[in-house]
């Protein structure tokens, strides 16, 4: 592969992976409590009572843990993307937790490991040298560092995973629903094809950015769509660097009479495609915009004309919707904490996922008391079989790395903002009757401790 093509592909990987964006700005430096700390903060988060609080630790039982501090690494592509949802969420959570007393009295100190897209392995080696664990981060090319992480027995509580080598890898504790060998969106697509828009089932399309990450996602999506009763009549790639004129793609979609379209790519490109479709007066039954588009930026770029003409839907995979934060105490608390500790910073879906990871780590670490070791925090987290992150999401069984996703919730883009679609929830804001669709394609497996010549017995 020529260098220019490599850089072009990498330039889009950070934007293309579903739920794998990282928006904002941060520097690679430790963060902890702030000068505005003042009075002690509430120790509760959502329905998690006493998540953070004081104590009198005396030991230094593991790398990155002293009587006064816990050193945590946060991965981010911020130097490349110039966006920083993960460092922002780390700043907000740790400052709140430290103001409440820390983890049994130990203060959380975070370091942003800025991969600048290409430097995943270099940053992982630094994390292996200094950190107790990784929490609340992610990198588009995370597969480059997973073997090093396993070699140094570094637990990871990620906000996102991107590449198949890392998706479900050992010593990874996912607070969000993950399905390595199952179709993650089987519930969503079943609803689309069998309930909401059955006339679309025989005329489906997929358009994919030409990048390694999204090609894997596209292949799994294609298998899932076919498995729940769909037929694909259009399957196309577009250049990873983007398209200046989307009219030819829109004309091809129209000529194939596509009724349901799955888009994998950066949402600014989707907005342009939808404007081209609308200019041709072609309206699909639905477009799966993927949850990377969930936020105000896509609405602004698409414009009211395209949003009125095209039916954009996304599956939040069981995370409570931000636009209804006032109705959900945990989500409202995140919004309030951002307003206090990072005023003016946008709260996003990745922010909520980061908080789900941080709260899981904090609860597990608290349970270990003074003897805070990697083995203890890993085993404690793995005992969570119905993790809701204090109410931020539908229950997730953290004890397994590969189980069918049961709960989903669907959002619709409108000129008036994002709103829940009429998907008939069965459990609060979520629908939890998704079928288990087992993938049979030949996909790369996640790395194990054995791949790094280690085993769980080595974890101390």
C-alpha cells in the first residue's frame, strides 16, 4: 500500500467507525482535582450510592497506585482529530470523584495518551510503564496496541473499541453491550424490516467509506441484514477522503430503487449524499445514519430540507437519549457535571459511554479497598451482570465479552432535533427483545493473553 493511500485511509478511520468518534480538544498532561473544588461533592452517581468518597489508604499495592493516587491512562486520537470527548469526560468524572473524596481516599490522576492516529503502540508502551489501568478512552487504530497491552497485563475499560483484534480482547472490561460473534444490530434491523418498513426488505443498500474498519462493519451488517430477511440490491464504496459531488452516488441509489440504506462513514459526507438524493427528489423509506451522526452537528449540516425528506434513524444500543436528559437522573447528572467542570463543552454519546466506563472502574476499584490491584479490579468488574452505569443505559452483562445484544433504542433525526422513534419500548426507554443472530462469516478474532504468551494466572 502506497504511503499516500495509507494516510488517506487513516484520515478517515477516526471518523468512520460507528460510535468511534472523539470530538473536542485536550493536551497530553495529567489531570486531577481543580481549584474550584470547594465543598465536598455528592458521592453518589445516579443510583450508585457512595461511588466515590474518602478513606485512609496506606499501601502502594500495584503499579500506578500509591497511598494517595491512582494513575489512569486515557487513549485518544485528539492530536489528529482535534476533538476530545474522551479526555473531556475523564476531566469531568475525575474532578467530580476527587472532590467527593476520590476512590477510598485515593485521588484519580489521568494522563491523556494522544496517539495522533499513528502512534498507538508508542502510547501503549508508555501506559504499560506508568498506568494502573486504562479507562474511558479509545483509538481508531486500537488493534496496533492490544498485544503490548496484554503483554504488560494492563486492564482496559474502554469507551470505544474499533478494530477486530481489540474488540473483545482479553483484560478488556466493556461497560457497553458488545457482540463479537453476533450481529450487534439484529434487533434494530429486525424492527426496520419486519415491523416499521417491511416494504423495504427486498431493496436494501449499503454504502461504505473505503477503510479497513468500516469494511469489516459493512460485511457484518450485510450478513445481519440478510439473516433477518433482507435482500441487498446496492453495495458500494466511496473514497475514504470524501466525495466532492455525491450526485452520481445518489443517481445510482435511485436507479437501483433502494428503499433502505445503511451508511458507514463520516456524517458530513452523509449530509452531502442526502442533499443530493433530495435534489433528485428521491426519498428512501429509511437511512441508517449510524450513531456517529447522533448529535447537533449532523442536523446542522444536513439542513431542514434533507431532514424533512429523508428518514434518518440511528440505534443508540441501549444508551439513554441525551435530548431527554431531564427525565433520567443519571443522564441529567452528567449534563450538570459537564456544566460545572467543563462549561461550554458538548455532552455527546461518546461522553455517556465514557462515563459508563468510568463508573464501572470506580465501583470495582472501591470494592478492593486498600489492596487495590489489577486482579482485584478486573475480577470485581467482571462480576457485574446487569450494569446500567447508575441509570445511563440498559443493563449490560459485563461478565462476558461475547453475547447477543438484547436491548436497543432508536432515534430519529428531525428538523426540530433528535427524537425517539416509535420502536415500541418494552423496558423503560429501551426495547429488550432483540433476536440473537450468530455471525458465520470469517472475521478476525480478538487477541487473547495467550497471543502475548500470558495467562490470567499472571495477573496480580
